[in-house]
């Protein structure tokens, strides 16, 4: 087994032991787990939210959830890091949706406080439609391909790191990520025609 994969397997084994100790109520294990993984959690939350303060809030929620659900962790379903990243992504997306609802529910008086040089209603509507389209395309990917895209583009992990994390050959990971990107490119092709279609409607 290559040295980098051996080290990654050892790291995940250590983290699995920490999760078991957390499940037994050891707070010191929680502190060690946090020290080892905080950069992963913060990096993913920041990529999803684009706001350092919001990412820090998500971190607090994630580690509180880790502590509560440590006993439910099942190593047969994935590594501790994958479990943690899936939890982080879910929390971050929830936070992003909540922020969108808060903005949508602002009183009418707040409209006067919006800077005039910001994007207009038409641009905002177009951006929202593109966002829904992209989100739908991601949702159509199979679970494994979606996980690879999440780790590579939201988690910021290299192909080698993903291969080690998932215990898969590097060539397999590269092939599957390439296949996922080809599927996304095909599904997102209509976006390229969006300006032209918009012009024809106007």
C-alpha cells in the first residue's frame, strides 16, 4: 500500500477511536478530534457559505452534533472524516437556505436601505434560476459521484486525498470524478444558452 494511503488509513483509524471515546463520554477525545479536523470543517463550511462568521457558527453546530451522535457512528458506512464532512455540508446548506429565507422576509422598509449600485431584480432572478438549475444537476448525480464532487470541490481535497480517504485506487477516483464532471457539463449545457434565450424573450 502506498505510504500516503497507509498514513491516511492510520489517521482514520485514530479518528475512529476518538469517536468511540466520545461515545463513551470522554471530553478529551472531543478536544483531540476537534484539533485534528477543524480545518476540514471550517474550509467546507466557508466554501458553501462564503462568510467566515457563518462558517464559524456552522462549526459550533457540527461539533455539537458530533458529540451528540458519536454513538451512532457506523464505520461500515464510511470513515470518520467522510461522516464529518457530510454532516458539515448538510449544516452549511441548511444555514445558507436559512439566510435566504431571512433576506426574503425582511420588511419592506428595508428596501430603502439597499444600495442602488447592487444587482437589479432581473439579475437576482436570473442568478436564483441558475442556482436552482445547478443544484438540480448536482442532485441528479448518483450518491457516490455526488460524494466525490463534494469532497473535491466543496471539501477542497486533492484526488490523492480522496483516494486515501475512501480507500479507493487513485485512478478509479480520477475516472469517477471525470465522469461526474462530464455528466454535470452535459446537464448544465442549457445554461450556456441562457443569455440568448433571455434576449429572445425580451
